[in-house]
C-alpha cells in the first residue's frame, strides 16, 4: 500500500541563534536545529524554502538566504506582514520555533556556471535572490559577468545597502538600483527597475537571468529579455502563492497546473509564460 | 461481465452480506435517508437500506421520494460522497507542546481508523476515490492519514441503474458501470442482486454468501438497465478541455457566471475529487499545547489565495474560473485526466443552479 512513510507535515524544533534587524520591518532570523544530528543532516540549495512555525500561531513559508555550505546557521530574511511574522519579530536568542523543509526547487546555479548571470528583483521580495548573489560572490571565479538589478518602492526600503555598494565596486560586476520614490543623496535611478534594461550590456546567448518580485515586473522583465535575444531557456523566475502544506497537497499554491510549493517556487520561464499577464490565476 | 463469475444473491439474503462483512471485522457503512437526503453512515443490517427510495434532481433542486419498489439502490447520489471516509473534513495532523522551559515538543497524531465496508458505492464516487488516491498517495510526500483510512476500506460497488437528470458520468467515462478497484460489485434487479468480486478479499466474502450462478436472463436484464442508465442527456463538450479552457481565460462568460455565483463553496464541498484543505492552529487556552488541524477548504473563499496584503483571486470571476479550469483543465497536467467524474453534485447543490456542463460548453464552444 502506498503512503507508509512518516508524515512530512511534522516540524522539528529549532533554536533562534540571533535575530538581526535589517530595516524597520525586515529582520533576519538565524536558526539552528536543537538536535545536532538533524542540523548536520540538513541540506538545501539557494531558492528553496522552509516552513517556519510560531508556537500556537501557525506556519509560513520563508526562503533560505544563508549559504548552503554554512554549517553553523540557517538564515531567513523576514518582513513583518502578518500574525506569524509579527510574533517572529519578538523572538530572542535561545527562543524555540518549529522548522520543516527544505521544500521546492532551487535556482539553476549549475546551469549558470561559466555563464553571465543577470539578477532582477523588484518590490521588497529580494530575499530569494540575495542567496544567489551571495552564493556567486563566494564562488566568483565559476561565473562570468554578474549584473544585479534591484527595484524598490522607496529608497528607504533597500536593505543590505552596504552590500550592494561593496558589490558595485567589484570587477565584472554591475549593480543597478531603482527606487519608485527616491531620497536625498540617492545615487541610483528613480523609476521602475524595468526601465534600466536599455542601459545594461547583455550577451543574450550566454546569459542566465533570475527574476524575483511582483509578477507584473517579472512579466515585463522577461519580455524585455526575450526582446534582447535571451532565449526562454535562459530565464528563471520565483513565484509566490499561499501555502499551507508545502508538499503539494493543500491546493492553495496552484497556478494553472503547477503547484508552486513543489513544482516551484523557481520556475523555468517557459512553464509560466502562457499564464503571465492574466490577472487572478 | 464474464458470465461464469457473476453470481445471484436473492433479495431476502442481502442481510448475509452485512453479516459476512461484520464478522470479517468491518463496520458497515451504507446509504440511508436522513434530513431528506441519501447519506452514507453506519448501517448494522440490511433493514436500514433505503427501500423504494428514489431521488429527483435538477440544477439547484433535490427531492427524495419513497415509493413501492422493492429496490434499495434506485436513487442517484446525495450530497455526501465517500470523501469524508478517507479525507477527513477535520483532523489533527500534529500537536505542539511547551512546558516551563523554552523547548517545544512536536507529536504526530496517529491515524488508526477502524475497518469500514462502504456499501452501494457508485462508479462516479469510485472514480473520484482513485483521483484522490493519486493526489494524496502518489506524490513525493504521500499523506499517512489518508493512507491509513484508505487501507481500511472494503468497497461494495453498485452498478448504477438510477442516474439523476444532473448526472453525466457516461460523458466523463466514469460510469454508470463501476469498472475496477472494488472488492464486490452489485447490480440490483427487483428480485435480488447480481454479485461479482473484484479482489481476493471480495472473493473470500462472496464465498460466504448463499449464491447461485446468475442466469442469462438476469445478466441480460442487468446489462439492459445499465445501458439505459448510460443514455444520459447531460454531457461535457469533450474529455479533455484543457487547451480550450486555457485559450479562453478572458471569455466574457466568466463574468456572466460570476454574476450568478454566490461563491458559497457548495460545489467544492460536495465535489468528490476536490482536495483543497487549510491548515489551522488551535492553541489550548492555557497555551501548554497547540493542535495543528487540517480542514476542508474551498477555492471560492477569500483566504484561499491570500498572501500578505494581497488576495490573488479577488473576485468571483477569478474563483469560478480557477475551479473550472483546474477541475476540467489543469487537472490533466497534474494527474493525466480530468478531475470531474460526472456525478452532477455541483449542479444539484448549487443554490442558484449553475451547471458546469453548460458553462464548459459556453466557454469552450463546440471546438472542444
């Protein structure tokens, strides 16, 4: 009979190692499984997510931002948006939560080796690709030109600003940032991130593009890229949907025939393109 | 139906089926009239079967009538499918406990269901059971709660000779004859039942019943009634509407049906294949423990597509479109066939009588 294995629903206990406030509404939760054996056995790839459980309140999906080879902690960048995240904001070192995962697909980092990488993000949802940028920076020689295009609503929303400034100074690396609303001494573009495509150098046949942010932004970005000659096979994107189970059973995360939790959250553009641009799918 | 394997059980001996199943350790679950509908619940013997009961169904209408026929399975399905027996409407998946220290303990809730014999399962519901098996058991993370309940079922199917006007199982290819995955299958005639076994367990039970080989006349009459039952008026405009539906995501009919739809979720509650569920947290008042509970959900609710600050499907048009494009369309991508088994419940139990076959035909046109 099918279905003999132990439930994939059951969280494991994790301890908060540190909580780092990144902006007024965004913080990083650094976690460690309380069972050292579980911690040592845990493996993930950038782009995957965990279900994090706040005692007595519930579970939410959060992408992993730490490096897969970091054996000390598992980091999650979290924005305060609801009941669970408001509770997480109050956690201190030593507090316990539940964690299960990792779930979903990762970014195509193997395919991107020896290629140029273009990272395009918008809104505040940059966390899933920051893990990719960090991953590439630590293994810089394996990748070609790195272009980072980040859009934010307001200049104040840009977290990890020092990191972007440091990246911008590195060879073979371009950082372009756009804010819908600027601020005094804002050195970057004011407007949409998708307005920056004309100003980037692009070798379309050796570019792997990774997009993350609002679907309208990704739709426009993907069409600009295909317009510049980047083949569909070179474009990947991260989708966000409601998730309760993370294992393809609860049905909330569906878009067309895809379950975002298990078929994604990182999708090949071709798998999503027919559904892009239709509101409410 | 291979003649040699089909046996005859006379009407006065139907009680022996209940006795054999009970002595094999099963609680018998059978059809019975309650609150003006046919439901499945515990039935200790054959006396409680709905003798002479028929049902009249139309979009938004359902009536049970009790007549003089000796037959006990002359009704078409009521609102309740088999779903609650395998996919529980509400169950605790796990429990978290916290003592005085910071530590949290996670305790899995074991599902240890009793053995159930489901009696008078229709072909549509049997097909839906297989769809739910695919969803809950065949993926990377098979569901142990569903698996435990599914394992404890003994299925006695009834080849359906009494479809309602809302039924369209013939057009989906799922009925009216139960095709496989039953332990026993019955065909009902006035004087008794033709019985066939579909599994080794079924053979064991069948051997205990006072049967004789069915006569050619009995087999011919049962086949004739089944053929008549297949002559249904309602039909879907094709078995695979995936491409036609996704080519028509902006069809004006979606807006038109949204004007009638109440987004009540009745269709998803009575649908035997709908699998969506929410996971909710129920903490104890003293906060010493918290239950993580799974309960049925519906894609017609506002929260179904809610992500922080945004409801992806914010209106009835998007929600009805999601339900139909999933059920008849993207289900093909996920499970290799349509998610509709033609039971017609969503038509009968829609308070405003929206008919999925009519909407599908309007949206897909005759091209499908």
